[in-house]
């Protein structure tokens, strides 16, 4: 292991040491604990933390050896406190060795500061080079001023072009916003598609149930406790069978109607989504503003026109679409006449 690695290990060991572990109140009790060294030990560790590990790369081996020696000596004092055992001391009052250790840690800061201060100052000056920062800030500020002046000159020279670019950007942003609204119709189409699949399954189950009922109803008159004894009971049996058959048939009809309605809504919303997604491409290919108005009118009609719900029939929208085109014709004619 190189001198640099050994020094880094010793320094990092001091920096990571927890001074609270030196108290040992639970192990030694109030008479022999080392609570008095927690504060000076923390102060000493803070001193070591001011010396960065990356700074050691710049020091020669002789300086590194001095730093390592000082760090090992201070850590040895901590280790002696951690290993202190009053029961292992024979023929001597354990209070005196304890007080000596407390005094050594309390007086360790001054020699450590004198030894490490030059190296801490070097690391601080390396980490915070105020003159270099000031020069870089001035250079950056001047660079920003030069670029701002150049941009201002270019904008003044090409103001008309900048206005056109800005108008184009706004137009593209507006058209992009139109296309992004298609997500609402996409979500609605997916929702209706899921409901359509649900009602498809229900319709199939009800159809099977109706078929099973129709099959077994043929043999109802052979069941002893249902078998009619006279004409009136026969009429009642036939009436109940027909009534139940029509009720199940009506439920089947409603279920299939729900399936077709949700399927229809899914297709309509998908069509609206495609209309919004292709709106920009169609308007870009239009030659005149009048044609764009026609496209916009048809897109709006496709999106906002009421749709057939599948439960109540609505009037055809063809006449409305025809009228919308006719309403735009006078505008086009006036443009051609002028």
C-alpha cells in the first residue's frame, strides 16, 4: 500500500469516528465514564473533516507521513478510551488513568491544529479560488453581453423575417394543439369498445339461454305437476310460455342494441380522432384560405354533429353538410369577383 493510500485510510478513519461512542456511560457507570471527552473529541474530529481526502493527492510523501502520524496518534487516544477497563488495573486507582486519558484528548486539539493548519489552508485555497471565480464570472458576463449585442443587431436587421417566423410558430402551435385534442376521442373510442365487448358477451349468453328455454319448453306439458288437466290450464300454460319467451327475447333485443350502440359510438369516435389527426395535413395542402375554411367546417361538423345513439333514430345530417358548403360559396364567389 502506498503512502497516499495509508494516509487516506488514517484520515478517513478519523473523519468517520463517532465521538458519542467514547462516553461509555452504560459500560462504566457515572464514576468512570468518559462523557467529558465527547465535546473535545468532536471538536478534534471537525478539524480533521476540514482536510479533504482529494487534497492529499497534491502532497509529497513526507507531508503525508506527518498527517498520517498525527491522525494515528489521535485515533490511538480514542482507542485507549474504548479499550479502558477499570477492573483490569491492579494496585492502582483506575480513576487516575481515566483522568489522564480525558486530559490527553482535551489537550490534543492544539498540537493537531498547529500540525494540520497549513494543509487545511492549502485545501481551502484550492477548493475556493476566489480570484479565478471572479475572472470566470467577468469573462462569462462579457460573453453574455457580446452575444446579447450580436443577437440584438441580428433581430434589428431581420425584424420582418422574425415576425414571419413568429407567426409560423404560432400557427404550427395552434395546429399541433388541434391534433392533440384527438386523445379525448381516442379514450372515448376505447371506452365504448370495451363496453361493446362486454355487451357482446352478455348477448351471446342470453341468446343461448333463450335457445335452451325454447328447447325445454317443448316438454313442459309432460312434467307431472305442470301437465294441464283441461283446456283452461292448457291456455294458461301456453300463455305463460309465450310470455316468458317474449320477455327473454326482449332482454336479448336490448342487450344486442346496447352492443350495437357502443360499437357504433366506438367507430364514430375513432372517425373523429382520425379527422383531427389528419386536419393539419389536409389544411397544409389547401391552396387558398377558402378551401381551408371548407375543410375546417367539415372537420367541425364531423366532430360536433350529433350521432345516432342506437336507441333513438336521429335525422340524417347530409342536409346540414350540404348547407354548410353552400354557406361558404358566397364567400368564395365574393373573393373571385374582387
